[in-house]
C-alpha cells in the first residue's frame, strides 16, 4: 500500500499546478524539493519592502483565458506591461523592434520609411541561412543586427553568432507601430508582491519536504507513492548514462542603490558585447509606481555562463547534438512505469509560464 497517490519531484510551477489539480480530485501528493524553500525559479524574497525576483524577471502573459482565470482564482494579479529598453553603448532603443526603435536608429518617422530601409538591407543577404547571423541579417538587416542582436546573443549563448544554428531565431518580431508592449498577449500581469503567495496556494494541500534530493535515494522515495511526476533534469534521473545534456546558466549579482529610481524601467538589456552582463533588472518597477517613493532600490545584473554540474540549469541548448541525446533519454523514459517527466528540465524544453501551466493541466486531465 502506498502512502501517497503522487510523488512530485521539484516544487516549481509545473509541479504546483499538478498538485493543486490533484488535490481537487482528492489525491494525496508528496513534494520533494532540493532547495530550502518551495517555488522553483519563481521564488521571490523581499528587501527594503521590494519583492525581488531571485531567479530572473518573471512576467506572466498568455492568450489562454483558461490559464489566466486559473491564476486569477488563486491570487490577485496586478496588470503589468513589459516595455524593456536596449542599451547599446549608451544609446537607448525601445524593444521589441518598433517605430520608436527605427526612429532613434535612422531618424525617420513613418512606417514606409522603416520598411524600405529594412527591405533594402535584407535584400543583400540571399540563400538558405547556415547560421544565426545569416538568419538575422535576412530578417532585419545589418543595422539592427549589429547593434541590438549580435552582442546580446553571443553573450547569452557563449558562442559566436556564426556558430549558432539559424533556427534559434526563426523569426524576429518587427512592428511598424509606436507600440512598446513587448508581448502581444491579451492577458499580462504579475501577482501583487511577487509569486510566493501563488506557489503557497498551489501546494497548500500537499505534503512538502525541502532539502531532499530524490536522486540520492530513489528506491526509498519511489516506495512512497503509486505514481511519480519528475520535473528535474531527465539525464540526471538516468545517472547521465548517455552523457550530460547542455544548458546555459545565469549568475545574478544584486546590489542596493541609494536612489529611488535607478534606470527608469524594470528591464534594460545591454546589447554590446563588451558589457559582461546581458541585462539589469530594477525590481520595484514590477510593482508599478507604488514603491517609487522608497528612497532605495534593488537592481540585479544577469551574467550568462556555461552550465556545470551543481549550477542551476536555465536554458536547454536545443541544437542537433543535444536533441539527439534527449531522444535517447526519452526512449529510456518510455520504459519507466508510473513515471511522468514534465516541465522545462524533464522535457528539455524552454517553456513560458503559461505553457508550463497548460502542459501540467494536460497531464492532470489525462491521468487524474
């Protein structure tokens, strides 16, 4: 007899959604978390009254009303429109690429002028693109590529754009309007005070154990539940028997600044190659204007880095080599009964938050 219906390995968003839906069906869940607290990469902390996104900026956006209503039933969402800017050697450009960007870059004002310039630049590059650089040049031309794509991308992936596969940027959003809304989704926002309340609600009816590494004592923990939902690294589950899948990681460097407003925006990307970090997050701006009177602010610089064992794996490197390796682990997974791999690490795929919720809902609908 099992003590639980489901053992959930990891306490991120995917596990949380499944745990919540399972509880509604009267199922018992045990959650094992390697870190000291639940929440995965959505975990926040508060400094100087400011909610800090500890593992990078998380802005919820979706076109799926079912997903939006699901979140809004659990916590209060504050509308937030992400309007980041790019800083290229002190020159400031709006993102995504839109008429504000083009006006600053070329001194123009009309959409047809921007279309003509981009079309003329793109026409210089013909043929099937063999790498990311060629793909970008065919999509937006050399001016935008050199100032706003090349340096940032090479820092992000740790490789020259000529060495990166073209499919990484199959398309580049280009808008011929003066619209700085980064996302096109109908629903956009952030829970008041960050994501901790949401994660607490999702796991409120589950039993949670922190500081537990499931892979160090699998036999013991497998005996606790009839089914397992595994959201850790799929290659780690199989003891890296075929080798390690590649990831890119991030290093965060936070500091307190003695001003009430450091950069005037939540997210500023640094797109030149020489600046070692890719972006600076000023967390109080995620809360609108309600915290601007606080005479201090917290900023976080993000430094992309090569992933090594023991580091947090953030971005799967979905090139041909790693895709083949992942398929081999998938075949092993098919031989595991009552075991389901899910989430960014379990499926070796980067998910936005709404897609994470959607896939967890699909699993719940299929097996609960």
